């Protein structure tokens, strides 16, 4: 787990941290945010495992954001062959910040589909809950 945090730290503390700070400065009054995530793990049709996060300011509620995006792009990006010009323009406006991590083939998330790993995770969560 420490390796994962080291990797995130060394990745984010390059240009991404400056881009992220610039993004946050555009919304000084916003105190509430949405974060959405998507994962592509062990998909034989894809070249890499990827973890993606998108951060939205709470300037619209979740349903309103969903309506805005759905009005421009009718299908999920991973299922479409074309992206609408209005959605391309929307992404350039800077209403959200996305960051993605391309993972090595043999990564910790691949182990989550192994029974022994899930048993261990469950044990840890039970112990944590009991300690609370």
C-alpha cells in the first residue's frame, strides 16, 4: 500500500498539482464537490488497467450535472464512437478536473477478484469496525 501512495505522490507533485490548484482557484466560493470514479481493470480488450476520477464543483446538483452532460453526449464515452462538438467545448470550459492513473499489469486492484484477497479485506474491515 505504501508503494501506491509513493506513486500517487510522485505523480501528482509534478505539473498536476499546479493544474489542480488553478482549477480550485476558479471556484473560491465552492465548499462542496462531487467526485466520480471509473475503473477499467483486467479488461482483455484494453491495453492497460486505468483508474479515473473526475471532480465537479457543486454549482449544480448531481441530477442537473447529469442532465447537462447527457444533453451533449447521449452515450457513455467508453461506448461511443463519436464525441459531440458541444461536449468537446464543454470539456474545454474547465467545469471539471479529471485525473487518471494507468496501472501496471500486475497491480493491487487485480487481486481484488481473488477470494483470498477479499477474505483478507473483509477481515480487516470487521476488525476495524470492532475497534471503533
